[in-house]
C-alpha cells in the first residue's frame, strides 16, 4: 500500500484497500494511455517516412503509369518493409486503444463506486466530516477525483 494512503486517519483498513485499488487502476490506465499515444506517434512517424521514401524513390520516376509504380514498389524491399511496419503499427495502435479503453472503464467504474458509496466507507460522524481530507489527498497525490461520480 502506498504511504499517503497507509497514513490516512479517519479511514478504516477496508476503505484504505479500496483507495489503493483505485490508485492501482489509475496507474494501469495512465500506463496504457501513454503506450497508446506512443504507438500513435510512432505509427505516424513510420507512415511519414514511408510516404516520403515512396515519393522520392518511386512516384517521382514512375508517375506516368500506375502499373509501373506498382511494379517498382513490389521490387523495392524498403517499400515493402516500411509498408509492413506501418500496417503492424496501425494494428497495434488499435489493440492498444482497446486495452486503454478497457482499463479506463475499470478505473472510472471503481472511482464512481467510491464516490457513490462514500456513506458506507465513512460511516462514523467524525469520519464523514473528515472525508474531504481523503478526497483532497487522492486528488493532490494521484489526480483521482472522488468528489463526483461522472468524469
């Protein structure tokens, strides 16, 4: 358990564990989001290199005929390699987006559940009055908003 969560006062162990779970889900979501954006930018970079190379190596010299361009493209191993990397990058970009969306959904559901069930987590009057300290700590340290159910 992370130290700011462990050191919380006015919060029982079960609630601390729920807060730790939402922190872990947020961490996994952030990691998946960064990986997805990295895949987008790398795919765009490879696609730009592919189109530049295609233009300067093929299209510039064989633009008089589509068949000549197609034939020259199939004979150039660099074109085939760059095209394959671009297609693989596009596929991985879509897979990573699906993973990112799944992790975001899990994180948002757990975050909304905490916001919804806050009366169950802070049952005592003293805990209920001091829950804003927990919410502020989660927002400050982990950028997790527990004040509202909707994102």
